[in-house]
C-alpha cells in the first residue's frame, strides 16, 4: 500500500539538495571575489519511526535489532572553509593580503566587523577604507612617529598633505688630519692706531675708558691729532661688514656705544672693554685652555699704547682679513667715519682644515656650520693633538663660536679621544632652542685619522635632520607598519594595521560585503599586530584570491543534482502507487 510518508521523505530530499545547490551556486559565483571563503552544506537524517526497539539476547533467543524507518533528510548546517587562498600580486599600494589566520578590523557605522579582503582604497579624508566604505582600524602614531599600541583608530595615509621637518641630532665625519703639518704658534694679528683721551696724545685709553663720556683722539698720520669719537654725540653705532675668516664672510654685525639698548644693534656697551668683548664673540676668537694642550690664543684687547689689537685663532683656516673699511662708525646727524685704521702684522699659521655642512632646526630651517681643526701638539711618545672650533653665522645669539673641543690620536694615527663632541645653536624663530648636535669622529668605517699626508681633509659624511618634506608615497610591511616616504628623503611610520584572531572563525556570522561579525560561537577576537599570536603576516601590493575549488564544486553540483532527481523520483513513484490504490476502489 502506498505511504504518504514517502512523499514527505522525498520532499525533504528535494529541499535539502536545492539548498545545497544554493550554496554551490554562491561558491561558483564568487570564484573571483577577493578573499572569498567557500562554504559547504552538511546534511543530517531526521527522526526515524520505530516499529520495535529490538530485544536483548536471552536463553532462547540471540536478540533482535531495532526496526526503524527514516523520515528524510534535513540541513545540519553550513561550514565555511577559512583556509588561505592563493596570493596574487597587484602592485597597488593600498592592497594587502593576509598570509595566516588573522582578519582585518574595520568600522561600519560604529560597529566592528572583520574581513579577509584587503582591497582597500583612500577616501577624500585620506582614510583607508574597504570597497564598501568601512574604515580600516589599526594603531596610530605619536608626534615622534612611534606606534601607539592599544587603542584602535581609523588609519589615514595623507599623501600630498602630511608635512615633516626634523631637527638634526648627529653628524658623522671622515677624513685625515695631516700629522706632519706645522703646529700653530700664532693667529693673524691686526693693530689699529693708538687712541688717546687727550688731544696732546699723552694719555692712552684702556679697557675701562667710557667712550660715551670721553673724547677719543688718534694720530692723523701727519704728526697731528684728530677726533676719533666725539663724546657729545650719542649713540655711536659701529657696523662691521666684509670681514673674512679663512676666506669666509662673517656677515654684518652692529655694536652701539650706548648705556641703553639701541634698536637694530646686536650688542650695546659704553667702554672699550665692552667693544673688545663684542669683537671676540662676533669674530669667534678664543684663548681658553681646552683639554691638556690646546689654546688657540685668539682675543681682542686694548694694549698699553692704547691700540686695539685683534689676534685671530691659530691655524691657517682661521686667518682673519680685516680692513679699515670693514669698521664704520655712524652717529645721529654727524654722518659716518672710519676711526679704526688697521694694520696686519702677522698671518695665522699652523696646520688646519675646515669643512662646512648643514644642519636643521625643529622647523626645518637650514643652518650652515663651519668646523675647523688646528694642530696643537705632536707628542714625543707618538700621536697628535688637535683642537676643533665649530662656528656659525646662523646662531641667533651674539656668539659666532658654538663649540670647542680637543681631539687626540695615537702613534698609528687612530682616534683615541675627544672632549665636548657637540655644539649648540640658539634659535629665536620659534624652533626648539638650543639646538644641540652631537659630532662623531670615530664611527666604524667612517672615522677621522691623523696620518702624514700632503694636506688635511675633512668632510661630514652623514647628518640627520631635514627641511620640510611632504608625504609622497607609502608602503605596507609584513608587520602591518605603513611606512611613508617624504620628499625630503625621510621615511617614517605613519600607522600600523592590526589584525584579529578568533579561536573558532567558523562561528563568525556573514554580514555581506565580504564582512563578518562576531557570533555566539566565534569567541572573542584577539587584537594584535601582524605576526603576533598566529595572526599571520601581511603582503603589501597583493590580494588574497578566492579559495573556491571549481572542480570540487562541479562534482558537488552533479551530486546535488543527482540527489534532487532521485528524491523527485521517490515522489513520482509514490504518486503512481497512490493512483494504483485509487484505481482499485473504482
């Protein structure tokens, strides 16, 4: 007798296999979808109808098995295949593939979602987003471009808008200082005509003479006296320009003989001692004992004859070129004059060398530094001692001299020690002040030596810091760091992509648009950097392909089609039997 139960059993087969065809069709449709994970359907039998539960073995019987008839099939669930797909290179900077078990973390309207698809783009706000507009989350950076781990933020890649300037911190030098050169014994010496406090030229001035209250006379060169400084006219403005040091122009400096500050003046004073202090600072003169053997002997003084004597530092590159026309004194309403008539009696001597290089303050302002070395001592036991002088026209303080130190070499010409390997510049432009830069004279293969040569040579082979630069390009490393390249040659980390890992990724809920969200059975996501905790590494400029296996899907489609046809055959056969039963009743 035909059974209506068979109709429903066949129907369950039709429904289940049609659902399987839905899954297979979805897999095949997404064979070219970025990072798509294939799905498969699992079947399970429904309840069975029991005729008997069977009997246990006994003395007279060996036992019987249960008598049951199945009631069809149902869908047990779907299982997603999260195995990695193949990785294909694209060359697009915003494309990223995961080689491992991690997921990208994205923000969709304030809710976190997860995806394996790394085909990101940049929106008008320079944010990294998915194709559907979800913001990519990761770790940001602080003002020093250090990654801030912990809080997830939207990642931005501001190409063309982010600017960067960096202060210099280190300079490395290379070269050779001629050990067979002459030891410096004197700097250049310039003396002016004697100055007197009386027209009879009997009382020479000294360092304490107040030029704002005392008339100053000097010889006119023909046996008479001429008024050099008139005490009744103040302030007196002394302008220095055209002075050269080793052939390098020292710029323009202004000194005012005045008891009060004068606008535009670099310094003010009333005595001749104030003037000599000013000259020592702006000319970079030094006669202090530096180390055990070094003293350049440079100074500016008023001698017993009332002459202004300017003695330069030792070393040929420190030789001063001073002319009478370089010193111009002007007074209100009285025109200008040149009361300092200079004569050069000595030129600077001693083996020396100078190099110039550029450093940058925190605003990216370029500053030119002159570094000179002068031979100070040749040791009887071997080795040489040199003194270095760091100078700059760009120092915003009065002092030209910004660094002094002593460097020693052994009998083989190798660097042994240096004192005060740094210089500092005052900045008045809003940058960090002072700017302190360290100098390294012995950095591995880049080092300064002191061997016999025809001449000394010195060069700065590396200096950090830079002027302003704009982010021009970027790349994503396997650790998720987004490295930005700036037009000034610097490279800095501007963010880091983070990944999430689940203890059961198959428990994630598909949210569409290649996104997943946490499900009751997925577990809590572990947020970490790429390569940590098994999240996997990233491959920049590449995408993960779909892991759909077409050959397997075609086989599954044949099996599902066969199952569907067979189930429909059950329904057809049952229908025929029912019709036969109805014929018997006519």
